[in-house]
C-alpha cells in the first residue's frame, strides 16, 4: 500500500506547489476512519481510496481532486459526517464527497431504472463540478482492476455497466487511455472466449512481425529528421476490444483488418503536423479514404489530430496520428488536461460550473439540459447510451456553422441540433444543394439546409428515425402537445353539444371560474381532460352552474336500450369510456356506430377489429374512424393536427358485428347471387344490403354490405366466396 509521503511525492512531480498539509490531513483522516475495514481481496479498505487517488495522480489533477478521492467513501462506509468533513476540509470538498455518496444510495425498483437514475445523478453532479467525474471514473477503474476479488455473480453486471456507461463517458470526455483500459477489462470479463481468441491471434502476429514497430519508428524518425522536423514517434498494437468492435461493426475477419498497428507522431506546432503528414505521404503509399483532419474540425470532446493510413514496411497497413504535445495531452487525459481548478482551493469562492467552460463540454451541457425536460429515467438512459456509443459525423449549415452529430444521424437530427423550433417546423431538406428524403443518413462534410413550414407538426414516426436523444425527446414533447390540442378540440366540441342541449351558453370565462372546483390548472387542460373522458361533462355543468340538476334519459334505437348501443370498439389514445350514465351525459356513446354520434365509422366500409385504424377529427362530426389503407385519408395528408392514434378495445365477453363492404364480380347466370348469399351464410356473415354496381351481358359487379365479427372473419368470408366457380373476383371496398 502506498505510503503517505509517496503519494505527496507523486503529486509534487507535476505540481511542486501542492498543499502538502491538506493532502497529509486527508490521508490520515481517511485511513483512521476506514480503520480495520477489509476489501473482498483481504486488503485494508483504505487501499481502495488510496489507489483511486494514485490513478488520479497519473492524470495530474489538482490537490482538491486527490482529497475528494481519499475521502469519497468515508461518509458512506464510516462514521464520518458531512459536518465533520466541512469543518476539516471546507464546505466545497464536503459537498463533493456527499454528492459522490448520494450517487450510490439509490433504492429503486428495477436495475434498469437504478442505472438510469444513477446516470442522471452523475451527469447532474458533473455539471456542478467536473472533479466528480474524474473521481467516479478512477473509482470504477480500480474496481474493474480488482473485479476478480468480488463475488462472481456480480462480475457481469459491473462489467456491463462499465462497458455501457463509464467507458463511453470517459471517451466523450476525451480520456482515451482510461476508456481503453475500462473497455479492455470489461471485454475480458464479458467475453472471455473472444478475448482469448483475439489475444492469441495478436500474439501470433507479434511473433511474425517482431521488428515491425521498431522498424517503422526508426525509419519515420530518421526521415522526418532529415527534413528538419523534430518529432517523437511511438508505435503500439491495438487492444483486443478495439479489434473485436471493428470486426463486428464491419463484419470482417481478423485477417481482413488493415490497421492493427498505430503510430503517434508528436511535433512542436500545428504547421509541423501538416509538414510531417506530407513527408509520410511521400515516403509510403496512402490508403484512399482514410485521411481525417481533426485539427481543423475537432471532435466534440476536444480531440485534435491528423489521421492517415499508409502501406508501410513489410507491406503492412498502419495508422498514423500527427499532433502537438498540447493536443496529445488533451487526447490522453481529456478534461483532466485542462487545469480548470488550479489555485482554487482555499479561495472560498464558488467553483467553476460546466456552463462556464469551452465547447469541449457542449455534449454534456446538452445532455444536462435534456434532464430538465422531464423524460423518464429509462428514456434518458436509452438516448444517452445511443449518443455515448456513436462515432460522429460533422455537417454544416448553409452559413458554415459546424454541427456534430452521431454517426447514422439524419436531417431530422440535424434540424433539432440547430434548434428545437427548427426541428418542429422541418418539412424537408437539401443536402449539398439537392432535395433529399429526411431519412437520408448524413455523411462527413455534408451541407444541410432545412426546409421549414409553420404549419408542420412532427409526426410520431420521426422518433423511430431520429438517433439523437435531443431529437427524440423534442418529438415526444411535440407529439404530446399535438395530442393534447386534439383532445382539447374534442372536449370543446363535447361541451358545446352538452351546453346547447341544456340551454346553457359555453364560454372560456365561465370555464375559467369553474377551474378550482374541477382541480384543473387551465381551460385547455380542462378541455383536454373532457376530451379524454377524465372529467365528465356533467361535472363541468355542475361546476359552472351550481343550480344545475342532472336529468337522465334513455334513448331507444333498433329495439334496444342505449346500453345495448355501446358496441363501438375503437379508442383514441387514452380510452374514452366510463359507465353508461356518464356516456349519456357526455353525448359521446363511443361504443356505438350510429351516424349522429361524435365517434363514428367512415362511410363505404368502415373498419373492423384487426384493421390498423386512425381517427380523424372532423368539425361538427366528432371523430371518424378509418382503416389505415383507406384512400379517403389522402385528403388529410396536409392536416396532421386532425389525426388521432386509435386502437381497438373489443369486449371478448360481449362480441358484436361491424359493418364492411365487399365488391364481387360474378358471372351473369341464374343462381349466382344465391350461391354467393349461401357462402356468406355458411361462414356466419350477416348481409345488410346488396346492390348491383354494374351490369353487363356476361358479368355483374355486386356490392354487399356485411356485418362481421373481425378481420379474420372477413377474410374467411372472402376466401369462401373466392372459391365459387361463378365468381371471378372478390375484394374489400377501401381494402
């Protein structure tokens, strides 16, 4: 275990002016508090926070971060208190230690929810102070290094969380070395057979090309030196997980991989980066399409380098990266390379917030903004993991603004990345000057122009096309708002009908006065609640007119009471249903197919259970239900605000028949109609009406209005008619 003076010496190597007294006090305090506690390995528990601190010294962090690392388990695992830490080390360090403790104290129902909530809390804590992330990543790295001491049944869960959350998060923050080691350890745990197989192949390749790395380093250094370029050249072999990921993503075998070896060329300045690149391209043949300039266009995490792939000695493809020492520090250590907090300890001021930093942290700021927009923990976890794992493409607006997006992003993602209002009003796009579909996958360097319309409402299906969390969340919000407006429109129509029936006058002012009695925040919310059948119209009448007395009535129709009418089996969004009395009061007997009711089937065939259906809000008519394939829907293509998502709600204990039309082309011969009617009867169909649509000397076209149980029943009838020798064609109208 590292001694007290050894820790201080490690810090003094990169920070000679460190606060030795503060570090010593934190070391002694943590050691005393953890006392005789043991880890699963049998080592003193204090060895864990000490190793976490040691990992952070490799990142050359400030004194306060080391102190937080030493203390990060004291509140959770010892009798230390927040007040005690505040008194001994300051309020700010106390806040950070307590924040790290709270990340672990979650008692949620499901593992997925717990993981999502942990990530939310972690990112919110990072937004307050980036040192939380540094300590959390170092903590996870040491836990992964010692995972074999933990109970075996926990290995997979911890490794999976590391691979899905912590390693990509380290990469997003530019800490590539830490990401590589986290992925290496997690991959070894999750896929031991694949790890062993790839490691064996790498060892065989190493044996075959023993001098390859040394040869390239020597030749490259000498060539650059002859051109007057001073450079530090280092080579490496890629890690098993990096190779595994490429084999999976590109669907290739080990032998087909071309860049197992990589080299870094570190020079003095940016100009020399480009000069060195030119020398290498003259020395070795380049591989087309493998040059990337991340200096002029940095990655979102601040990474900058020139990348190229060449065919080097031994006819082996190798990847080269050219960068300055400053770029190298950022590439290796990410946020830890930025001395954000130097000389901050002891000043008593507020620590810098994430919002005050550079565009390196734009992704994190956007993610934290998404937290405030109220998506569920599970949705947030899904969307954040999508963005963590994605490589990036860089596109431009017509004015030259650079937009970084995950690979696989579409113009929809681009529009929402520019601004939420741009995404919500997007109706089309031009990519590099050409009109292209909104589902087009964007590529590096594309110039994207978004075509907008104020009348546009983003359709819900966009959520399946978008790949960024920001776009998906915005689409869901817009969809919810559009649905709310639809329900509010329906609710207003219901209330107008009921108020007129009762001889009352409906006004927003009247509804405003009734809001407190109905526990609704606003008139639109009240109307939407009525539209969703959450607030009965009778309750609105009573709230608006305290002297109102309800009078019940029973309508008759087709020889049945009104209860017998309620057989309509579609529901829009939240189901419009309640007891019969409520439906009578609403004037909205949604289980009926009577034409004068607010919810009705479309003419000419309607729909039957089993059909995919949509509802259309029609002024003065309520909701009209159409099968999704109905040609009549074309008339509403430019009116997305009228569309409602609806679904069937058939009562299996009380089955009813639904109307549908079929068209039959039959031979003009005696008995043809009788055979058709018999076939329908044999399959339990009920004929409501028959008419001749067209007559010729040879054929008749007959339209039959049927009543069937569902789509399966209808198909059975059609098949039974189709096999008749006198029938040449049978099809469903609007089908």
